[in-house]
């Protein structure tokens, strides 16, 4: 059987092609996979599960139903928060049938202990981002934000997105990529030989040695211009796929 991994879809109404591509993918794996892991940033932004009660939120009902159909078919769906959708909560999980994972999760992937992350915590050279992340992921900050009206939250999310775009224009590619020492440290701490993450939008399979042992880091791609998937098959191994 096969386990699938996706991340960084950044779904929003302005990019309907990505949404349709996800529908096709979900239909393809319905009842035909061991599991689906979504490693963050499924949405361009998520302002809380009560967003589902708004007209805009109700527009994604078909996506909720498609995810639910996959989980009802016997394929478990696991979701990990990204930096754009960390306000996604238990209501979304209940309606889709998915399980929300912690920031780090080790899974046994056909005999190989594998660490799963969204990936932003590995970008430790970007000190400004890490400081902002510490604020935004603080439970007290989250609780305060969820007291705002939905329009207020949407406006703040859009403002933060513009600030992020402006900031990244002035940062080097190296700063926005993972730090190799941080990669090695989390793999040591988790006692794994494989790491799978997203966030950087740089799909690749990196093989290297850690303390004399062959290890592997797999980076998932984004969905801005194409679909990007990681297929891990029990017999045929690992394949990174893209589809326009």
C-alpha cells in the first residue's frame, strides 16, 4: 500500500485550479491508501473554525466533504499546522474526519522511523521570522485573536500576508531555507533516519550522513503553479511527483 504526503497548497478562492486539482487527487486516493498526511498550509490563511459559518467559509463545504469522503473510505487523514493555518481547530478536524498532529510527530513509515514537521521551525537563520512565530503561536495571543470579529481577523491575516511578502523580498534565499545544523539536531533528538517537511517550497530529496549513518531529508513542494505530492510505497519506495 501507499502513504501520501502533501503540504503548502495555500488554497484560496482566487486559485480555483489548485482546489480542483486537490479534488482530483482526493478522488484518486479514496479508499486506496494507507494514510494521507497534510503537513501544513492547506489554506492561504485560516482565521478560526467559526469562519465556516460565514458565506465565504461555506463556499469550501465541497472541500470539507471531499476530505470527509476520504476519511470515511478508510484512509486516515493527518493534519499538521503550518504558519498560515495554525488557527485551524477541532471543529475542522471533526467535520473532515482528520486527526490534528503536534508540531513534531514521529511515525513508523513501513519500518523507517520518520519525523514529520511543517518545516518553519528549521529556518533558524531567519531570526525575525522565529521571533514573530513565537508571538503568533503563543496560546494567549491565539485566544485574544479569536475574540475578534471574523472581518477583523481576515483583515489582520491579509495585513500579515503583505508584511510577509515585503519581508521576503529583502531576505536571501539561504536565510529562508532550513539550517542544516537544526535539521541534524531535530533528527538526533527524535532518533530518526528520515525527515519529511514542507514550508520552503523547494521539493527535493537530500541524502546525507549523520554521525556515520545514512539519513534522508525530503522536502515537499507547494501548489502555486502545480500539484506536488510525495508517495511512499511499501514496495517501490519514495517518489516525489508534480502535476500541472
